[in-house]
C-alpha cells in the first residue's frame, strides 16, 4: 500500500514537472535567452552527464552489441527529433496549445500500431481519432497567440511531430525496456541523443550570452534539465514497478490542466473558447481511443 502511494506521488510529480515546463521553456526561448536547438543541447547533454553520474550507484549492466543500433534509433526519435520539434514548436505556439496537443500521443500510438503491427481499429476508435485530430486542427487554425511573432499553425504542427516521434519511440523501446534495467537504458539513450543533437544545437549554444540570464531564467533553464528531464526519467520506472502501465499512462491527462493553470498564473498564456473546445475534442478522442485497448497494443 505504501509503495502504491509513493508510486502515485511519483507520477503526480512527473506530470507537475512536465506541466510547468511548457511555461519555463517558453519563457527562456521567447525571451531570446537561448534558441530552441541550443536549449535542447543544453538540456540533453547536462541530463546525460547526470544519468552517467547516477549510474555509478546502480548495478552495472552490459548492452548486447546487436542492441546498439536499436538504442541509437530510439535516441533519434525519443530524444533528438522529439525534443528538437518540441522546443522549436514552443518558439511559435503557446504553453496551453503545446500541452493539449501532447495529449494526442495515445491516438498516434494507436494509428502507428495499426500501420506497423496491423492492429484492428474499431469504429469507436476511428471516431476517437477523428475527434482528436479535429481538436488539434481547431487549435492550430482558429486559435491566435498573444505574441505577434508567433506562428501558431507551424508551432502546433511541430508539437504534433514531437508527439508522433515520441509515440514511435514508445513502440521502438518496448522490447529494450523489457530486456534491460530502465536506468541502464536511459543513460545510453541520452548519450546517443546528445550526439544526434550536437550538430543542430552547437552554434546556438555557444552563442548564448550567459551573463544576460536573470535568476528566473537560470532557474527555468536548470528546472528543465534537473526536474523535467533527469527526475522524470528516474521517477517513471519507480511508478511502473508498483502500478500498471495503463494507470501510468492516464496521468498524462493531468498535464494540460497543470500547464494551463500555471501558464495563466505566470501570464504566459490565456484561456479562450477555442482552446476549451479543442481540448474537449482531444480529450474525447483520447477517451474513445483508450477505451478497451487492443490486446497487443504497446503500453
């Protein structure tokens, strides 16, 4: 019982960290302190250092040679493309938009499972896919940002690419996570992820004017690394030991609520009828897609 309570607390912390990260990352990027790709290199490389330092206190485990290409592919979709698209998308869209679109991940996982594994999609799930995609389209086409420099359509599309990339990553790593300890897998994931991100983010990172950082920007930047990356990747495996994958996955729906409330409190975003309608359609779509999941669907 105590383990379950701690697991639930760990999951709540994960969603809290992810939820507020939309605003923190958006403020750093929109404020011009770091460009998106430079911020990603900053995030991934520092997280990789933390994971490898942490591995000194975890059991040593050898990776089979044939699994390195799979790890590299997982790093490409689960770290590099995933995060590059996410932070670039935040440059053009708003925290609430980004957090709502991220909830489409279960819908995309179902669609990819149908394409890759031939999973059967029922009429109810088709309705769910249509509802979710309709919500994403409404959010992208009819919503307007407070900032004149924003390109909501492009930003939302990149966040959708981020969600699709992460969805494919979840399918790729299913066998790897069953074979290796999560902490062994994660340190290699971020090492390869750093290598992939380096060509994109190097010039932007070396151009950063660190002396211009205010205490808030330092806090926001380090929060993304320590809490929204390092801590979340450590807490999720703890939760999975005591709770089912289904229970863990449902906690993602808390993310837009936390992101929305925090963004409004910080003045980084506003609520509108368009966002409410779009969010309702996406949540309805995810509910219909998640209802009675297919037997072989990836968790």
